[in-house]
């Protein structure tokens, strides 16, 4: 009981804003990384919400074997509350499905935009870390609010396809959103030495051709327990706490927790939604 009271007091006094982190590129590898990072963050006492805008089987909701009865579109239409739409997953993970709703944001009249923002300011639970999973481009894709996302994690691997996808993500964000700094996570490698070699090559190309600053975030080793956890639709820290991959994701979670959260007054989930609406409106105007 004392621990619960201390935690409640910490939340009451902690008025820092959201820590907003995007994970790219898209696909099943990104969803798996998001799930495992979210699980490790939640295990460490963080209040995590995943914004899942990936369609179909590529999304976090599907990867966890969950069915979203509703979507953010239902909140926009005022047929459901935000808490009713949010999906409760395993190991303390919460997910906000935003596949259909993202397409409607730019079309909302100003009064409806403000009502939606106000509703986002009345979540029924605290959130200190928002993990954003959204496709970079494509028809109906959610536009990323560059000013609201403080940190970007790019997933890279040892295969040619994985490296090409990672560089393409960095290039797109660099060109379209003027993003200059990135964290790179090297996944499914045999050792840190191999991960460092892969990172050094990617970093050199990004610096030379994009003038981007790329930081080594760490690596996740090839681990059969991680693959088994994915099949079980659980974060590896919950399914196999002693696995090597679980230890890696705990280190990654500690690194993310060390990143600063926004300290401005307008840095809550409702303010993130305001920036998201503005970004989608600007994209629609440009189109």
C-alpha cells in the first residue's frame, strides 16, 4: 500500500510532458520492436501508450492477436469515448488504433477539432511515453507531426533489404520533415561487434549524403526466445524474462527513459493531438 501511495504521489507531482518516440520503418519488424520496447518500458514503471496507425497485419494490434472493436474514427464521430477505443494488451501495454481516424483529421471543422483535442486531454489514465507507429507515406497514411515527435528510432538489420529500408526511412524523414537526428537500433545480429559494423556503414552514408546525425542506440541479438515470444504474442520481457533479447530491450527502455520529456506547458497528449491535426491539415492543403 505504501508503494502504491508513493507512486500516486509521484504521478501527482510529476507535471512533465509526454516523451514522444516514433519507430520506423514500417512492417512486422517495427511492430515487434514497438511491442517489446513498450513491454520493457511498462515493466520499468512507465505509463506507455502505443499509437498504432499501421494497417492490417502490419500493426501492433494484429501482432498481439488483439481485435480492435473501435478506431479513433469513432472518437472523431463522437460515438465512442477515447477510453472505450483504447485496447488493453498484455504486460501493461495500451494501444490506440488510428488507422481510419487518421484520414479524417484534416477534414474536421475547427470546432470539432477543438472538441477532439479537449477529449484527448481527459484520458482516464496517465501517459508519460507515447510510441508512434505509422507508415511514412502511402494513400491515406497518417501525416507525422515533426514538431511533436522528439525522438526517432530507426530499425536496421544485417540483411540488404533491412539496411535499404532503414536508409530509405532516414532519407524520407530528412527530406520531407527536415529531420536531422536519428537513433538506430540494430536487430537480429550475432554480436555487438557485428551491430557496430552495420551501424558505422549506415551512419557514414547518412552523414555523407544527407548530413544527418545518426546515433547508435544498441542492438538486439538473434534469439530463439524472442521469436517464440512473438509467436506467443507477448513481449519477450513477459514471456521469457531471462532471455538475452529481454535484457537488450530492458537496456533500450532505460535509454529511452533517460531521454528528456517535454517541459513546456503545451506538451500533453491533447497538445500532441493538436499538432497531429495541424500536420494532417498542412499535408491536405499541399496535396
